[in-house]
C-alpha cells in the first residue's frame, strides 16, 4: 500500500499493485485496474517513486539474525 493525498488534503492509501497507470495533465491522475480514478496532490514522479519503494520493500529480505 502507498499513501497519497487527494486534492482536498485528505490522505488515503491505495494498493500499488492495483495501479494501471499514472498521468499528469496537469493534475496527477491515478487510474486503477478497475478503472477507478483519483486526482492526487503528488506529482507523477513522486507517485512512481512510492510505487518503486513499495515493490522493493516487498522483495527485500531482513538480515539474518544470529
């Protein structure tokens, strides 16, 4: 899940794996696989950064404890 901010300032979380695409025209629009859309305050590059960070967190392994 990634945290985003609606235009009205309300924060919400969305499943990053459900994002189909992100557009910036000029507002940032996030479209999910079910075609639901959100206009968010974050710029497209920031949304992409959060998606990548989420993916890395899923694939990282904690260090082994001795």
